[in-house]
C-alpha cells in the first residue's frame, strides 16, 4: 500500500498515527476555541505529549491548521465528485453542483462558526489547502463538461476552458465563506437552484435543455 502524501508544513512519516491524532485534537480545539486562540501547547496537552514532539510532525501551528482545513474542504470535494460521477444527466449534474456546494459549505462553515473563520483566514492567506480545493472544483466541472460533450448533451461549440471558468465563478458565491456570511439573510437555496438551472440550460443543446432539478 502506498504511503500517504505529506501536506505543506508536515514532517516525518506520512502515515504515522500521531499525525491523525494531532489533526483530530486540533479540529476539536479549533472548533471550540478558534484557530487564533488555540496554542500548540494546548494541542500537546490534550494529547498528553510535549509540544516539541508535535514539531516532529508539523512545522508550525499554521501547518496543523492546514491539515484541518484540508480535511474539511476534502469533504466538500467528495460531495461534488459524487455528483460528477453519479447517474444523472450532465445537465442535471451541473444544476445539482450549485445545490450541493451550498449545502456542504453552509453545513461546514456555519454549523461550526470558529472553523468557518479558520477557512476564511485560509482563503485570505492563500493556504495551499485552498488552492487544492479550488482545483478540485474546476476538475469536477471539467469532468461533467467532458461527459456532456461526449454524450452530445452540451453545445458542441463550447470552449472547454472558458466554460469551466464560467461555471466556477458562478458557483463561488455559494462556496466562499465571506460571501456566504454577507448573504446569509437571503434565500440562498432558491438562488442556488436558479443559478444551477440557468447554467445547465446555457450549456445544453437545444434538444436536451429540460433540467429536472
């Protein structure tokens, strides 16, 4: 079995169990106290080890936050890939992306507000976990677009790169923690469905434009 890949700021054996314990402890502490208010010493105390021992696995507290952030965003990515690899028609997959990314983002960021703030900080400071997440979203869109083009469901004149970017930026307001925070008073679910249906119809061939969601 291949070893796990080390993330940015990580040290030591990639598949060491202590790394998973550190991430689990940090996730709980960041959730209750917040990233800024939690120290490496507190994480170490929770695990009953010396703080210096944690530095054998992580270069800094930011590196620990990076691992927690990666775990959170990977859950959103997994939900999007379930849509992309599901059995719905490509036009309906496009529409569903908006509903799913909103559901996952709201559930992830607002159920645990302090973790929401950490992800927002990760975006502002351009942590590698965010770049990976953004790339995953683009790959999901590209996967659906390729499937639809091959099946003849989408307009054959579409420019792939341009279309991926267009759908990505249309999805952004339903995924970005700061934008969600500013628009939480709106009916985001209704807006996600409207935008999803609009984008799906924009991509569809004239004889395949009935979006069911």
